[in-house]
C-alpha cells in the first residue's frame, strides 16, 4: 500500500437527517463507513459481489447497494439507512406492513428489503405482483420464499407508503 | 382467550425491522482482533511450508496461525476437529492459516501476503471411480477416531441409527478406502418381489452439491476471560453442542467454555461449529478476543454444503395394492469430511412415506476432495426424493393409475414396518395425499397448454426427539419469564410465547422469552432437525404448568379456596365460576418476591424427552412451463399440502412451508456447486451460484392439515424439514410432463432441459 492509498480523506454527508463528517481511507466502502465509523449496524453485509441486497440504503432518495459505493463517492449526499426509516421505537408504515404480513423471518435481509420496498413504492405507488417481484429481484431472501414479502409490499402500498 | 392457533406477528419483528437486532457481525469488544483465513488453492496437496514473514511485516498484523499454533488436544476425522489443514490439503477452499490483525483491512492484506508452498496430488472427484479398489485416495493420511455427535443427530432424525452392517457375503463389491460402508437395509426377498410385480421401473439419478445460503455468513467471536475461561459468541444453532465440541478439541473442561448464541441470520442446518474451533483456538493462542466472519465467497468455498448423490433405484408395484419392493444403491459424496454425512440414513430415507413388502437398500459414503458435508434442511431428503418420486410417477404411468392414487394405496400407516425395521410412528400420509387430490392445482393437470406440466410428489421427515429442559419464573409484575437455552430458529420463541401464555393464562404481552447461554440455561438441544418446538416447546409447557401450580397453591392459602377450584384467566387468579372474586397474578407475585415475603418465589421447571418422533408428511404440487427453444423452466404456480400436527402460529407455519418450497425450487432448477476436473470451485459467488429470487418464483399456496401429535406441545409436529422434502420430485415430475421425457440430473438447468426437449 502506498501512502496515497492510506491517506485519510474527509467526507461530509447527511445520515438519517444528521450531518456527519468522517476521515477515512479512500478504499472504505460506504457500508463499512456506516457500520464501523457511525455504528449504524442495521445495514447488513450478505455478499461481496453486490448481488444480495442486504446492504441496500437510500442515497438522495434512490436505493443503492452500499457495498458498491465508496464512502468518498457519497460525499455531500443524504443517506437513509434502516435506522432512519421509523421514528425511535415507532415503526413506519412500511415496517408495520412487514410485521403484520410476515415479511421477515431471520431478519438479515430485512433492512435492505424494507429500503428496496421504499424505492419500489416511490417509483410505483400501486405495483401489481409482477412489478413487486421484479422490483425486489435484487434482494435475496432465503427464509420466506418471498410470499410474505410480496404480501407486505401490497399492504404497504395499500397503506399509502409510496404516495 | 387462545393465543395458540392465532396468527400473530413475530415477537422479534420490531427489532429486526428497525435494524436493531445485534447479529454476530455487529459485536465489537475492546481489544478485538479480526481474523481472516488463508484458503487452500489446491484441491489436494501436501503442505511443504507456510511462509508468514511478509504478512507479519504488515502494520496491524498480529499473528499468522497454522495448525501447529492451535493448542489442540486431539485429532479426529471430522472437519470440526481439524480447523486448519494439518499437513495435507483435502479440498480447495480449506482453511490453511488464520491471520489476526487489528483491523479487517490489515487482516485481509495479511492473507494476500501469506505464501503456502505445496506439492499437488490428484484430486479425487468422480464418485464411481473413487470407490474402485485402485482409486487414488482423497486423503493420503488417514485419521483414526470415531465420528461423533453431529451426524448422529440428523441420522437419527431421519430414520434409525446407522444402517445395519452388511452381512459379509452381501458386501461383494470390492471398494477403496475412499468408500465408507456399505450401509444396508434388507427385508424379505426384493428380487423375487420385483419379479412378481406387475410393473417395474428403474433409473440412475444424479444430484448436485447445494449450499444452505443463509444470508448471514458464518461467524463467531471468542473472548478470553480473566479466569482462563473463554466466552464464545456464535451464530450457531447449537450452543451446548459447540461447547462440548470445542472443549473436547482443546482438552479443556466444558465449564471453562461459555457459548452465547447470537441471533441467527439464517442457518438451515449449516451453522454447527464451523468457525467456533478457529476463534477458540486463536483466542487461546494469543490471549485476545478474536472474531472471524466469512465473506460470501469464503462461505461458498469453505462452508459445509449438502452432499451430491448418485442414486440407482428400481421399484415395482401392482395396480391393486400399490408399491411392492425396491432395490437401491446410493453413492453419497461426503467430500473431504463427513461431519454431517447422511450415508447411513439415505438407505432408509429412500423408502419415502410408503409401505413396502421387500427391499434391499444400500449406500456408500464416498470421501472426495470437495468441501465437507454439512446439514441442510431435511438432509438427504431432496436427493432421495428426486429419484424415488420420479420413479413412482413412472410406475403409476406404466400401471395406468393416477399418481396420487398409487401413493395413497402405498402410504405407510402406524405400525407398518419401516425400512429401518422399526414400526412406523403415527403418520398422516393418507390424509395429506387425499387432501392433495382435492387441490385445485392438482385437478388442473389434465387441461394444460403445450409445454406446460403439473407434477406432484410426497415426502416425509421422520422428526427428531431430542431431550430438553426449561424454567418459568413469575415476576413481581405478574408477568412470566421463560428461560431457554435453545437459540431462536425461524420464530420458535414466538411459538414458545404463545405456548406459555395459553398454559399460564396471561396475555402474551406478559410473557418474556429469555434466551440464556450455556453457563446459565437449562439444557437445550441444538435448534435443528425440526426438533425445537416439538421438544423445547413441551418443556416450556411443563415448566409453565409447574409455575402455575405453585402459584395456585399459594393463592389457595391466601384466598381460602382449594387450588383445584382456582383458574388463571387473562392474568387474574379466580375461583372457577366467580370471575369477580379474582385477584391479579401480580398481587400474589409481590408477596413471594418482596423483602418481607415469607413464601418462596415461584419457579417452575420443565423437562421432556419425547421418546418418539412425530413424522410430518408433505405433498408438493408444481406447475411449470418450458421454453423448448432455450430449455428455460418457469415455475408458474406451486402448492404445499402438509400435516403440521397443530399450527401454533398459522402465519409462521405458512412462512416455513413457503420458504421450504422455494428452497426446493432452488434445488430443482438453479443451485449447484460445480467443480472443474482439478477440483476448483466454479460457482463460488452469487455471480455463478443462482438462488431463487422474487421474480423467478410464484406465490406458494399453503394448505396445511392438522393431525395432532400425541407428543408435541398442543399437538404440534416439527415442520421445517418436511417442508423442503418433496420439491425436487414435484418439480421433476412437472418438467417431465411439460417436456415429455425425463431429466435425471439436478439441477434441471436450461441446457439439460433443452437436451431432453430436443432429443425426442
């Protein structure tokens, strides 16, 4: 590693509504910055090829796999993690829908799945089943077989989450 | 008020939905060292030298450990007793060294700098060739010692013990030291019975290695304590199991190992003591906390997936009475380590949920240079079902009877002799098959467009019967706290809460399920084999009943009413028939917990050994469409019909059955850990290893029936393994119906389907 590789870079971003400044190595992935520097461990790591979706967060309102983004690339953006979806211990409507319709089991894909759902419903407030399944194809769940998740997204849409 | 049987959210839903649940990867104690593994590049080699200098020179790297650096006290033929390669590399991806560093990044840099010098040997990969007497050996250095503990759990759950040793005369096939067995089950004269059958079918079937693919990769954290003991936090299904195994490996007393189960980010049978021996040894070696969590690629390369099999099967039947006899020979690839190999159980499992008059069923476990065998949901099931259920369909076709009619005629009932020689426990195969005959999806099969097919199959999981214990405390506020050492697997704690609430007579909000570690918990079995709710649930019911009796005895004195005339309803203790004379549970709880209390606190104890398992039978119905131009298979519709005994929480039961069904679609169409001829893994990430995604699977319709178990709590049976069993058969039968010819190799990928569709 050269000195240039490990020199710290200053990154300022808004995370769940709060401005945060980090001094980090340029190779630091956003997911590592969130988890290790900011202790926002709700964002999960499930693979190393950007294919499972467990690390999904919103950057300026759009969903991204935070393992595919360098923290320095997120400089100046506004990031929403699962910790920013509800309010304290109160669940947001999208989370409540997942709770009532068994949209989760082990919970490891859940934060990413919830944020992918927020993006999906923001794009299309009334998706049919095919659109829901297509919209969540980037997020792997191994427990539910997806039926409970699809039911949850339908319920969230009915509750007006994307409107 | 009945909570059992009502659909309620999981009790851990809020934490998980808020991202607040602390999984293993979220723990970070002071002084933590991060571990990363150096994985073998060769599939089979002798280690000449491991050069550590360059790695140790990297700032932040603290140690590079090889097998000699781990303070192990014994050797054994299991992966769990060989956490790092000892002199010989036996599969590509095997851990050779463990780099410890102050940061994850430094540890990763250290791994890149370690040089492993080896002399390569031939990789043993072909099952038929491997068992021939002149085959090279997958393991040059044979390690003595017995397999223990682990495989026995699922072997027992699947059937009965190891297959009986074959009579010397029967073991005619000369085999190499790569072969373990034969395990053989025999009854009657199978040859004569097949000859006397109206129709006989046979085939050879191949299945792939399949990874459990829990979304949270394997991990554990070991913390050396000031008194010389070690605390292990682990993403494990079996805390007591891990404690026993690592204590044995390192020659320490179990009392010096404390295992705390972390919330599981999925497991499916795969999370049993893979990482724990590594972090335990490293923590003992360096005296600092050590955490190791695999990356996804490492988990594919170095995990403990499910075995591939080659199954030869021949079976016969008659129109009037159904299935008659079968003969089978199964080669089960146990890889380099057979920790959880099911070679002893598959000769029993291949009999399915059926009654037979004669059989000759044998298997070999084959050592090769691929991984080691782990347990994966219904271990052995998807493999045997793929062979058995296709042939049952072919036989029905040959006999000219409806495929479910043939299965119904042949379904085993209580008391029939099982393939293991023991009588069947009560089993509801007939009820499940009859219900399946009525399912709209099955009825649709006669009226389909071209290139579509509907297939059906049946499967059974015999169930587990692990003993367990639990306690129940009445708290000052009138709530109850249940203490269990069983880690929550797929929502078991939510079912426990329902059991406790209904048994005591308090609202579910007043029930706390407290997971305790191996230092403090009543003994608990591993969460696996579909045995948790079945056994621990009953221990909890007994503990709660005991606590309730103690409370009523105390209340009886206080209220001057015979205990037998008191009941607890909605948190109130009241004389039967006089609801307005009730006093709250809290009222009495205060009197046995306060400083000036004179009566002892209430603490119930439950202990339970089920004695017998309660088998769960499931039928799957699959509807597929194939594209004859590409061979692509689309799963259009899917239904699961299963006997669950009693659905303690219908929502959770549905979720288990849907999840199992989709995993079996993965087995059927997509999943395969492939190696090249040198034993190099070709499908080591989600780029190449395909799991079902939301847009590739349909909704799964669940139609469960409840034939109560006399043993499980409230009649419940273990359900999670049975939920995956029938899928490979149903999908294969659906594809065969759509294509017009049979595919005898898993997964049924586009090239295989295309070849079948275009070779007619």
